[in-house]
C-alpha cells in the first residue's frame, strides 16, 4: 500500500489536509497575527494575555495532528492555478500563514504574479529582504516550468538586484521557460514596483521523475520521530 498523498485534480488534498473556508480563515488570522507580532508595542501584561490565548489555539491544533505526509500534487497543466496547486507552499500557499499575500497566475506558458509584503518580510529598512525575493523567484520560475510541462528541481538560481524592493507596495512579477536542453530547463523572471525594475532572476532547473521525488520525500522527509 502506497503512503503517497491522495492527489486530486493536481492538488495534494487528502483527509490529512482538509482544505476549506474554515482552514483558510485560520490561516489568514495567523498571517495577520504574524504582522501584528512584528509591529506590536503591546505591554508585557498584554503580551502575557495574548500568549495564554494562543496556547489554547495551539492545544486545539495539536490535538488534531496526523502523521506528516507530502501535501503537493505533481500533475502539471498549462493553465493551472498556482496558489491552489501548492496549497501549503511557504511562498504562495493559501493555507500556509508563512506565505505572503502573493497571487500567481499561469496562462499559455507565462506566469504572472502580484505581491504586497509587509513588515514581517523586511530586510533593509523599508525594503523586502533579499532572501524573500529569492524564494519568490524560486517559486515563480518553478511554476513557469510546471506550466510548460517541465516540472523540475532548482539547480542554480541567480538573482540580480537592480533596485530596492519596497514594502507595502504592489509588486508585479513575470516568468517563463526559455528552453529545455536534455534534463536542464532554463527559466527567467522579473520583479517590478510600478515601472521600476527591482530584480531579475535566471534559473537552471533539473528535470526529475515525479514518482521518484515523492518516494524520496516520503522516505527521507518529514519531522524527526
């Protein structure tokens, strides 16, 4: 009997990860809490009160924690909805509070995106952290490859930072697969704040077997016992 997740319509949805409006609301609340925690000036007493309330939430979630299993589908399509395809992605997952409010769209081999990142993603004063920009590009270019029918693992990712990327600003992104040479997939992307180019990315990705990757994830991934 396989331990692989039940993949439905390209999503890693299964009984262990019940997607729906209730989980989405919890995720959005946690995302707001991350922003508030980074920016708060609450007193020690207020923080102690908040901690007790959050401990109750932690208990509720911990009581319903199944064994870990991969939660990402591996069935590519040219016009997939990336945010739904990767529901628990730390970059664009609708159900992962670590992800920023970023929306990707894949159509006809081109992936475009929008993001607006707050204080939790700050690097230089008032600007998005360069590492956050790199992970967004990694996801963006990876989705472009999946949309092109060439889902692959990152080999190298080169980021050229052209100008500071501001916080609390509508950012636009785009990426597409340039070429496939054997197992190597060459992909490029851009990030703009308005008309200003903030960063460019060039990636070389390596084609892998989907079934082999799931097997590796199950046998070598997951939390320590």
